[in-house]
């Protein structure tokens, strides 16, 4: 299961502020690229490809107040479970 964290320590942010989510795999697979997806209230809002860690940057407004999670998959399309949830208050 991946781990989702905020790079800032404060989950309460102001409109216009930039936040960064970091999604990390528990153990990367022999340098194989994984597709990471960031979810907001269960809907995919961003994706990136990397080996073990990705950072999603978002400039927030009130509509970004939600619960976030992440997931990764490899080329064989096997998906990880969803990560822990991080709640953002704007």
C-alpha cells in the first residue's frame, strides 16, 4: 500500500497557497516505472510516472477542500490498494 503525505505540516491552507502531496511506494520494483495517481474524494485528478516517489503540486482554492489518496500501478496494470487519506481544509 502506498503512503500519501503532505510536504507541509499544516493541512489547513489558504486559497492561492501551493501544496505538495508526496506518494511513496513501500518497496519499488527493480527500477520499473509505476504510474501514480492522486485522487480527490475518490476521483483521479492527476497522474505521474516514476520509480518509487512522486510529488503532486497543487495551487488550491476552496474547491480543493477534500480527502486525498493515491495509488500506483505497473505496466501489467495491477493496481495497488489506495493509500491512507489526507484531508485538506481550505
